[in-house]
């Protein structure tokens, strides 16, 4: 039997990092077993689903290189892959359940259901439908439906029974039918609920393994009962542990960014995010202690049965560290290409702009070891492109009084002006010797120069940066800073 797995996100907001997490494990399982990985869009919630959200889901899956074999934009033999385009299937299968007596029409009004829930709450009873329409004679049900009376279709659960769900990671999970509601399958607008559409689509699309988040465990007995009602064998179920905040609560945007678009805009590499999400579920150890793994290594080491149920904590600090490791794995040319492409993208809080690829290749060796995210490009390089605004507070790390700083910067400018061009290999020893002659610490001299040229105390290597900036502009900034420190005038270079 060929393995067929899927993810089925709802396009009702930003693409969720949990979708990528579950998608990765489905992708790994399919690729490892020579199977197919499908993307299905569950857009039956017509009030919240949007084309923009759907487009974001597909864009971020491609950004992460979790290529799906079938889906709305790539097609396939089991399409369409949007549930809103499959309503005929759901109506057909709802009729089958009604004819079998495995489902029934419920004509209860919203007002009656609201009153029912209030009474259950007051009596401290578990919530659930009270079965008012459960035993309506078939003729009455069909007559009322034909007359145009509004209704939903509900499952008919044998309350005396029980269902055992077999889960790859958790073993047998037993559910008493007394605790399972007569769940709505088809809404009054003729759109299915998640439960019906999920089961019908998984069957019609040939899904063999359902790998999804553990939050769907309570729904699984309803799905198993639907498979039984249709006379279909159920797929293999595997419920993956939820991503957690540090306090062990389910990951949420109140405590951690959850939008994949946010991670993309922050400049996380897709390789790093995939690596990180894999570590959330299993430890692909190779004995070296390393936590940096590429897709091929993950595929070779992945074992569904070894996924940990410990509740992975989503540690953003660790993700940033891992991203830095992946950045340093890139060649200079590859890193430059990533930066050029990234900076050209329009994000909501930052319009894209074109960078000179040749200049970026010159800068990359100066900043690559320092970067954790692609979005730090401006932070490390803005002084190349913008005028520097000086503030006396920025010079405090040089530990010299303003008049002394002015004297040191003037001497540095005079020394560099007397030699051809700028050459860090030649100029560094000369500046060190100058510090000795001026009676100041070498570190204070270079810090004063750094702040004068860049406007800040933490930058890429100073003298190499000055070479890229150019001799004329570098000397102008040194002299302007000396003037600023001696006279106290603001200087904008």
C-alpha cells in the first residue's frame, strides 16, 4: 500500500508555525516511504476563509521547501483540493448516512439550543445535544425538510458503546460513547463541518496515515465512527505533540510569534526553521552532539515511532542560535544571494529595496560571523548607506574626555591622509603605534574611530569597513567627529 499523507489547514489567518511543524513530519514520512504528500485547503468556514490566507499557506510551504505532490495550485488525481469546491461529495455522503440511519436531521432553532446549553450549565451537566430530534420518524423528517424548514444533520451515536482509537505513539485510547456528542456533520448552509469533510476527503483522496496535532484526539473517535458508518477501513492515526510555550501552554501568538510570515520577514532561513521544528519532535542524533541537520539527514534518521511525547518547548532563542549556525554554513556567494533576495521582498513593515550584489559580496565576509538573521543586514551595514548622526554618549566607551578624543581623531585622520588609499593590513600597525605616541590605549583609539565612522560602538571590523566606505568619506567622518567633540556642534555626515 502506497503511503499517502496530507495537511489540511484552514485559510483563516496567517499561516501558523504549527502547520509547518505537522507538515514537516508528514513530508518526512512520505519521502521516507516513497509516498505522496498532499495539501488540502479546509475552507468550509466561509465567513473567515480568505484567498489571501490560502495564498500565504502555499507560499510559506514552498518557502520551507516542503513540496507537496498534490494540492490546489499543482493539481492531482483526487482534486479539487479546496473543500469549498467539494460540496457535492459531502451532500452525497450525508444522504448515505441518513439512508443508513447513522445520521439524522435536527430542526432545533438556535434559540432552543442556547437555552439548552444554559440549562445544562446551571445543572452542571456536560455540554452536548439532548437528542430532541434524534428519533423523529423518517417521514416527518423528510416532510419538514421538503417544506423548507431549516435543519442541520447530526451523527447518531450509540450511547451504550465505546470506541478504541489505535494511535502510533499513544497505543490504544478508549472513549465511551456516552461522552461523545451527536456532532453536527452538515450545517444549515449545506456546508460540512470539519468532521464529515475530513473523513470523506481522506477516504476519497486515499489517505493512508493521518499525522496531525494531539488537539484532534478528542475528535478521532467521531471520525472512527464515521468510517465505520460508511463501511470504510480507518487510516493509521498518529497524533503529534503540540508545540508549547515555556510555561507548557499551547503555543500562541500572545507568548510566541506563530505566523510563518513573521519568521520569513525576520530573516530566518527555511533550512534553520525546518531543522528547528524537527528537533521539536525527535532527536536525529548522529553521535556528534550536533543539532544542525539538513533535510537529507533528517530523512535518513526520522522514525515516526520515535517521536517524543514530551511536549516540545518552542525556544525562540535557540531558533536564533540555530539560524546563525545555518547562516555560517553558507558560502559568501550564497549568503550574498540570500541577502539580495531577502531585502528585495516587500514586507508589511518594510518595503523591499534592491541591493548592489557586488557590494553585498564585499560586505558579507565582514558580517556573516556576527549575524543571526537576514533582517540584521541594516543593523550591521546602515552606516555604509546613511549619514551618521553623532552623539557624545556614543563615545563613552572610549574612556577619554571630549577634547582628548578630538585630538586622537584628528591625529588618526592626519596619519591616514598621508598614505595612499586605505589598507587595513598596513594601517592597523601604524594606528597602534600612533596610540602609543599619543599616550592612549589602543582600544580607546579604535573605539573613538569606530564611533566617528559608523555612529555606534558595535560594528563589523572597522578598518575593513573603512576600506569599503572609501578614504574620502572615512576621513571626512573622522574630522567631523573631531570638530563635533571639540566644539560640541551637532554633526551629520
